[in-house]
C-alpha cells in the first residue's frame, strides 16, 4: 500500500526483529496518519537529492521499540520518525544539505556516521540538528 509516491506502508513498518520474534508491528490509525506526514517529508528529501531514500527503520510498535532498546518516547513508535540513507550520498552530507534546506524536520540526527534519523511533528518543527557518536554520546551540531 502506497503512503506517498515513493514510500509504502510495508517499507515503513518492516522489522526483522518483529518477524523473527513474532511481534506485531502494525501501526494503529494515529500512527498511520503520522506516517503520511513523515513520508511527505521524506519525499522532499528524495527530491532534494534526486536519489532514492532507503529507510532502514520507520514505524516501531512499542513492543518492537522496547525489544531493540529504543527510547520509551521514541518518535518511531508514533510513526513520526525514520532512519535512512540516501543512495550515493554520505549520511554526513545528507544531514548538512537537509539542515540547510527548507524541509520541515523536527529533529535531524547523524547517527554514528552510518545513517540519518529524521523526525517530524504535526506542530511547529524545532529544526534541531544533532550528532551521535559512539565515543562521545549525543552532541549538538555537526562535528
């Protein structure tokens, strides 16, 4: 089922842990509505780069989120966040270019120089940009 022109419900909810452990990862109605907002923003990311956005983690049910050690308040569990990479663009460059664009993100995090975490909000976005590194935890700004 398409959520937006380039993103499906299946890719936004796929979870190896859920499949392996028999956990339900079907989003409730509110999270499905939030996924629409999220995918509309991911479409803007795709347009910015003119390249596919590969989502590694979208919606996570509370059970899946808990199992992977996600924060109890994770936006993933609300359908408001995705972790992704952009084809042929480094995660650091993706964060830099998204942060300099007009894309309406709430939080943009370069995680371990491996992927980008982007969250959205139905309200006014904070446009907060962070970096998480294994050796130094969470830091504000790109380092």
